[in-house]
């Protein structure tokens, strides 16, 4: 999106190249590393809770009443 804004704002002059300076490359690399690290930390933190949400009931559902009971016990 920054590239589109740069192209739109430089109609009468040559477009600004965001990757020309080596500091821009370092900033982009740092942003990607920060994002990947935060995703891995979030995944490690929430991994214990994900197994609870995917547990299936032991018995078969024979009707609407059983489904309501399973839903009620799942929401607790």
C-alpha cells in the first residue's frame, strides 16, 4: 500500500524507490522478524488452550437435547 501511495503522489516526478537505501531493507527485515516472532510467541502461549476447544464428546448425539447439553458443557 505504501508503494501505491508513493506512485500516486509522484505523478509529475519519478517514483520514490523505497528499497534504494540499505536502512529501508533493514527496517523491512526487522518488521518481518518482529511479526514472525510475535506469531510464534502467541502460538506457544495459546497452544495449551487449543486442545480444549477441539475435544469431541464421547457419546453419540441422539437428539436436540444431547446437543444442547454438549453445547452447555462446552461453553463452561
